[in-house]
C-alpha cells in the first residue's frame, strides 16, 4: 500500500477494506458507526465547527467534515484515541456510546498500524517512541537483599533423605497418602483431602522424620525408623489388663513424652530455623494430627471417636493453644515478615491497589513493546517473557485474584475440533474449552479438577463480535465451598490504542510486526486486520518458552483428538511454575520497579483493602469475595490484617469533616443539629484542651 498524504484517503482505504472483509450487513453497520465516531466525536476536537454538537449531522456538515479530513496529515493518527476521549467528554457520551464508537476507532487504528504508511512503519530500523519499551530498571540491586525476615538466616534442609527411607517406612508413607486422598479408602471416616493438601502433609511428615533421625534420636538407625516413632500406636487390647488408675498413669506418661517431642521440635524450629510463628507451629501440629488419625484408624468407627483417644486429645489441645496465639497475633498486627517491605506506600488520594496498578503493572505492560529503549528490536524470547510477566501480574492485579495456585495451573487448548462450531464466525479464531471427557477430575466425585483459559464468541447468553476470553477455575483450595468459578475477562482499552486481549493473543500466537525487511514475509493467519500485510515475526510467543519436557495432555476419542498444556511456562525449563518460582518472579519484578517485594498473595490483601476503602455494597463485596474464592467474612479479615495506616484511613477521612482543626469548611445544614452542637462546643476549647483531645483520640497533634 502506498503512503497516503491525508486522512481522507486513509479513511477511504479503510472503508474499502471493511467492505471486502465483512458481510454487506456487517460492513454497513461498521461503516456507519465508524464515521459517526470520527465525524461527531473526533473532528470537533480537530477543528470542525458545528452549531449544535448534540444534533444529528446534516449533509452540509458531513461535507465540511470530509473537507477537513483532506487537510489533516497522517501524523495525526497516533493522536486519534486522545482526541476521541476528549470528544466523548465534550459531548458527555454514555458508557454504551463510548464502547460502541470507541471500538470502531480502535478497529481503524489496528488496521492502520498494520499498514506501511502508519508513522513508524517505514523500515526495520526506524525508531518510533510508542514502540520502544522504557529502560529496564536495575538500579536497586538484588531483590534477595531486601529480606522479608531480616533476622532469619538461611534455613537448614532437614527433610529425610530418600536413601534413608526403608521399604517398611515407604510402605507406611504410601498407605498414609492413600488414607488421606484415595476416595475409595475404607479406613477413613471423614472426607478425602485434596491431593495438593495430602502432598503437603506428606512433605510435613518427612520433615518430622528428618528432624527425628538427625537431631532428636541420632542413634536411631534409618532401617528401624517407622511412623510410630512420631506418634506411638497403642491399642486398647495392650492396656486392657491395667487398672483404671494404671491406665491413667500410663497414658499420662505417653502424653508427656509426645508433648516433650513436640516441644523439642518447636525449640529446634525457633533456634535453628528462626521460625517462631504460631502459624508454623499449627501446621506442624496439624501434620501430626492427620498422621495420628491414620495410625489409629482401626480404633475408631466414626470421626467423633477420635476425641476419646488420649494422644489425639493432646494434639487437639496444643492446636487450640496455637489457634489462640494466632488470634492474638492478628489483634496486635504481628507478623513474621516485615510488612513494610512488601506493602506499597501510595501517595495521598490513591488506594494501594490503584497505585500498584499504575506504578508496577502499567510499567510491565510498556515493557512488552517490541523495541528496546535504544530502538533495536528485542529478541523473540525476551518479548515472550515480558508478555508472560505482564499477564501474570495482570491476572492478580487487574483481574479479581485467586490464589497463587490458580494462574500457575491454567491450561490452554492447543488444538481445535475439525468441524468448526456454528457459534464461531467464518473468519473467527478461538481457543476452545475442551469437552469434559478430556478434563482432569476428582476421584472423589468425578467433578472437574483443572483451570482453563478459553476464547469463544457466545458466552452467558451474549454474542461477542470480536470474541471473549474466559477464565474457568475448578481446581483451587476452597472449591468444595464455592464450586466452579468462571467469568469473562474485560478487554481493557489503554491510552496508546492497545487492548488487554492484544497481550493475551500475542503471548499465545506470537508478535507480528508490519514493515519493510530484507527478508520480509506476508501475514496469512487469522487476524483479518493484519492479513496480507508485509512484515516479520518478531516472537513466537509462548512457543519461545516451550521445551521437549513441556507437559502435554493428550486425549483421544473415537473421532477426535484433544491436546492441551499449561498456559504459563517457566522460561528456563518450559515447565509450569512452582510456588517458589512464582513468588520469585513477583518479588524480582516488583522490587526492581517499586523497591517492594510484592507476593501474589499480597494482591489479595490489596483488593480487600480497596473494597472497604471504596465502601462497596454487600452485594459488591459478595461478588468480589466469590471471585476470590472466599467469604465476605474472610475478605474483611484480610482487610483487617493490613497496616494501621490503611485501617485508620476511613475514620480519619470522616473526622476531617467533623473536627474544625481538620477542615475549615462549615458543616452543611443537612448534617444535623447534633453535629453543629459538637462543633460549637469544640470551638470553645482552649488550645491546650484541643491538644489533649487530639492525644486522647490518637490524632496527629500537627494535623
């Protein structure tokens, strides 16, 4: 396509493209909506004079608009969206109008950006500012130098070695795992655990065993070690011959020995691991409790019977003690980690969530641009990794966040059915949700047990012309209480003309760049706005991160094959992220940008804080809490765990309206006689009395 000298010819070429791409009915609607957006909202900002901006345009005014277009140069194209927003504000456009007409202008911009005439598309080495990522910040040093627990040294690795696990002990561990997670296990008198929870307990038992073998009873030989060394198994028959008093004495001795072992382990955690949190101790006790229930499974007929077993009662008593300690820590806002090192400090007037979205997530979005700050193109794997990092942060910072496990386990279909579904347009591209028969399921009840990202065109009774991305979550910690959680992802529109879906699809499909190259290619894939354009693939997207070891889930039916894999892959190994790798990715990138070590879980507290700062209604809080996979009560608890400054913000804001030293504005009549009476009495206090009142109310005397 030859370069055009004014916008009128560009608009004409775009309308020809629309007519050749869409059906006549679609083309007519798109053309009318685009011209309305351009003539009514954009051109008045660029100089079109109209007597009545709200009135329908007359034929003469349309001619004047076309004449103005012939005077405007293509250099105006990058400013088109800014002018559109100004026009929306000028005419006080409704939300529906902004969505409809904004979509048409963005369609035009996307098409224009794929053409060689668009500013910055002249050649491979030509630099355009809106294509260059900002300079990557590295001046803060190593993120690991900002320790969340500065007083805690490097922890010891004391889990029992696989070589120290005898065949007898291994058999016990296998039976223990089956007891916890196998739905068909008949010795268990309570519901089976999620496999992830059971794996956590298995890991915890191996820590207990490692400590026992190396630190508590070093003379014990590995071949002799069994699970009964942690919790003794004593049958009713073995104490039948004892008198009641002898039994009491016997069990008291066993309880004391068990508590002694627990105390020695906790002392080891405190002195050697620098771990003195009641939450840590509670987890260790819960591990012993589930182990004890496994060992004593043959001694009970139902769950309530466990309470009559002395050693079980000892563990339950210790658990209650730690639960009370946790409550006290919560009341005193006491934490193991230094919260100031991971909690951002927003400026006045901004919530911490808004500040983090602007300072961190938006910076990561700009780092997805294809060129370095010097103007050179980035390597393909660098572009893919930048998109990966941005989408992970966006999943918890722009979208309602789940737990860290959820984005780590997202899957994406890598294959489509041969027969195109009727709901998918002829030129539409989609990433389907695989049928249930291919999905992972819980052994307990056959319910779905995986998480997917997919794109369709019909969702929840609504048709989406450009398609809609959806998150479906069936595998998460509180699934048994909240069930399947799913929802459409908003296609956020950004000031530079890009939208959120662009980043999802560039990550999945790669980054195509329009321009003139020595060995140029021609785009012939699914994006109609790019089809036929000359350019080059700068990145293969997610494929850049794959390896020979990347997991694939292949399911073959009678007439079709389905293949899926994990959406987000660790760029080093092509494997899904572990918990530690995900936390490290968030810590590294938030630290270099903001100087804080933000964790994925921190975003859940940010959203909870934002919800109560915004004074959301109960219905809105319920919707948010469901999206996060928790209850409104738990959401409030998360809010109450934030810093005192954040908790005091609402009351301080209210007091500014009440007390005269906080605000000089007079009280309004509708605020009532009682408030004016308070104000009158306060105005009669002496300066010393006012200072005393400030101290009593814990208000900054300098305020």
